[in-house]
């Protein structure tokens, strides 16, 4: 009923926008529960306030870098605002494909007047990146398929003797390479130094070789939750917000394995070379969508921490379930006993090379 009501409300907004001769604005995101949280927290209230704008969603964020490169080469950028991970924002900024942002003139201050640059703080990792959330990639496991001993370490992924069965891992090097080295004995603080070498990369692939025959590779954030729900894998990696929905909302027999969860940032970029009119509209949207209240509103629908300091005190209960959201955040002390800090600069430098090597290894 709630979903039907939401869809009806959204349809009404779109219909009224079209009736008013609205201009389309294309937002690019990841689909699933995350995009749904953006729709509720940002898109619907923005369209209600701006009946001249009709928001269209594209779920291509996983391919954002390649597609924006192709659009720029063709001289036809059709996207207006794009949701990307921080490492991709760095690459797009370095290549001149994303527009630089001045946070203190182009983003909203905190309610008490604190400039956006201070409110976002260290999360402004690129001059082109507008942070939205702190999230983590972590693991879920089927509680009814792990026997009497529930896994407590991320290295359970590589222990097929204690926990037999299929695993799901993302079909990209990020995360998999780091976890492989950690579970091969490399200290957290040394992982990226090791991974920067040919020998370290070979070591990571060798560790991944030990479970390759037991891996189902995923490319969409919804894949692992579905595989877990269907009992096709005993454990698998995905975004913590996806697992929150699976466990809390869908009530599946799944538990979270927070060990070595990989912290990351997600946020908006505005493509470079938009027309003045489209640029102004995109800037108006991100000003609204990244203010203190809107970031706190998104946390009502999904268990990702808002990127602004001023938003944190406004995070309360789930908008529909009425449960306290704080214990489900990756930053909660009980969940953050052993976290792994994603290195944006490393992946901005090495992503293309390691992507090619990883895909070649997967296809062998």
C-alpha cells in the first residue's frame, strides 16, 4: 500500500510537471533501495517545489566514467547530475569531465550558518565532488546455512571448509583485492603499498584463485540480496543499505558481517560543458538535495550516514518502520570495530589498469 501510494504521488508529480511543459532533468544513480531513498528525500520534494522540472532517472552510475567519456567525445552530454563514488569523481574531475564546485557559494550552509566547506569537512575529497553519504561495502550471510558457528571475520569468505557453498563478489577489483591481501596476512595499513606492486597484485589474485570456482560475480547492487534471499549463496558482498533492507524490511534469514567493512563516499557530480541553462538547473538541484535537512531525510529510508556534520543530529527513526536508524549505520561504534578505509587516490590512479587485469583474470 505504501509503495502504491508513493508511486501514485510520484506519477501525479510527473503528470503535473508534464502538463506545465516541464523541462526534463536527467539524474543518474544506482537503482534499487538507494535510488528509492533519493527519490523520496530529494526528487519528489524538488519536483513539488519546481513544477517546471521533470526528473528522469538513469541507473547507469556503475558505468558513469566510461559513458561520460563517450558523451564528451561525441559532444553530446545528456546527463545533468550524476551520482558517483568518490574515486570516480576524482577521475572525472582530473579528466575535465566534471564541473568544479565552490562549496561556500554553490552549496547551502548549515542551519546555523556554518559554511558548507566546514560542514562537509574532509569528505570534500575533490573540488568536483558533492558528498551525500558515508556507506560501506560489507558482507551478509545466511544464518540458516552457516551451521553452528557464525562467521565473525571477513576471512570467512576464503574458508570454504568451515563454510562451504557459493559466495557472491562484485565483478570489479575494488574491495576484492584489498580483502584478499588482508586475508593473506597483509596488515591493513600496508595493503595499498603492497597492491601498488606487480608482486602484490599477483598475491591478491592468487588468494582469490582459492575461491574462484565458488564465486558468483555480481554487477548490480540488488544481485547479492537476491542471491541471499534465494539461498543461492551462503555469503556475499554488497552495500550495507541493501543488506539493511533485506534483513530489516524483508525479514530474510540473513545477518550482517561488519568485519573489515570498507568505508566509502558517494555523492553528486555535475558534468562539464552543460549549457548555461542546464548548469543553473543542476546547481539549483544539488543546492537543495545536499542541504542539511535533505541529507538527514535520506537517512530515514536507508542506513547510510549523511555526509554533513549538521545532518547527524537530525537522523532519527525510519520513516515507515519506526525503528531507530543509528544502530544500523556503518559508523555506529558496535559496527565499526574493524573498518577498512578506502583509498580514493590509489584507485583514481590504478583503477583503469587493475580493472583490465581483473576482468582478464575473471574471464580465464
